[in-house]
């Protein structure tokens, strides 16, 4: 990720937050990993005001990487 990518993602999430629009984000990383990768401000915005993270299923090897 680059600073520009993180900044653009924050703008997107923040606009949806301010407009009170629902937002669903998917990732292979847990909250701690995202914060460690510099997305802590974005995670904070998503979790603010009742947002939550739901982890579904089990962690599995990426099949694309196994080829």
C-alpha cells in the first residue's frame, strides 16, 4: 500500500461515514494487522459509532498463490 492508496481509501470511507451510508469492507487481515499496515485511521472510522468487524470462516491458504 502507498500513502496515496491509504489516503484515497480514507476519503471514500469518511464520505460514506458522514453520509451515514452502510459500508462493507472485506480483507484477509484482522484489525491489528490493518492498524500495523497504516490503516489505523480507516479502521477507527469504520468501528466508530457502532461499526464492527465480523470474521467469518477459517483462514485458508490463498489458492492463487499455491499455483
